[in-house]
C-alpha cells in the first residue's frame, strides 16, 4: 500500500506569492518523521524541512513551513514569497520509527513552476 | 565535510553486462541507503545498511542486484546481466542513526543507461 501520496503532479505559482504542496501519509506507527525534499533540474536532492510525529508545533525553516495535521494524516509544505529558483520537483517522504524499519518512503512528487 | 560522493556519475552499458556503482557516505554517518529513480518519479527504496549490516532489501529487487558495505564505510551496488528496464538514476544517501529525525543526505546520483 502506498504510504505517501502527492496528488498534484504539477503546480504553477506567481513569483512572490505563497504556494501549498499537498502530502498525505499512512502509517500505524505512532512514531514517525516527515520530510520534504527539493530536486532541481540539476538532479540533486536537497533537504528542506522535517516534522516529527510528536512535535506540537509546525516546523518552519525560513520561507518553508510544514502544515502538519496529524488527525488528517497530512503534511503539506507551504512556500512563502515564491522565487524563480523555487521551480523544481518537490518530494514528501516519511520514515517510520518504532516498527524498527528505518527506510524512507517517498511520494511521486509535485513539479512546481514559478512564473515571473 | 565532503558530502556523499557517488561514482561513476554516468554509465552506459550494453544489455547483459554487469555494472557496479560506488558510494562514499559522509564519514560519521552509519546508515547508508540506495534508491532508484526513474524520470518523473520519486526515489524508490532499494536497500539500506547500518554500519556493515544490510538491514533491509526491497522485494522489488531481483537477484541480479547486490549491495555491500564492507567495514561500514563505502558501499557498492552491483547489477548483473543488466536489462533495459534497469536504466535509471541510482541515488545513494546517508544519515546518522538515532531517533526518527535525521534527514537523508543524498549524493548526486549515478545515471545508468542500458542499450
């Protein structure tokens, strides 16, 4: 069963506007971590932000914030004040903890295009 | 900190040949992961190591794939008798063990093309 779902294959946003990239997940493990990565056209995977399942507050890193809704099992990435350099693929990932497996499962990604 | 290093960056081979990729993780990282990524898709888990022990291997991996991490340092991923369907980017990543945090640090990948 797919554990990470990203339903938006592609998104457009105007420069300087905010954009939300959706991610839902499925796990029965009470302890897990959620991650967002950016992959520009050059190919490298760049870590953006992390949210632990027990964290009470939503994670923020500069212009990135993670809208964590545990009951809905969603972990949406919000990018504020979009820049042209934000154009890339964005992947949501999850790592389960207590079950003993430490592999990271990735979604299919969302391609973001920032328009000038 | 030199980051995760992978080589070769590109490999073109004929169907049926064997190929080997090498990954050098960040030196203090004890977990090492291999992923495969095809165009327009997310990274697909292949296997991971904690130190020299291979703790999990994807059921998607056929017997033609083998990975090693001798002495818990660098790792190699070998594909025997390559097929055209093996064409993909092979990504290596490393992380520190402990807790459920710990982001993956990725290398630049090794792109395989099987003719």
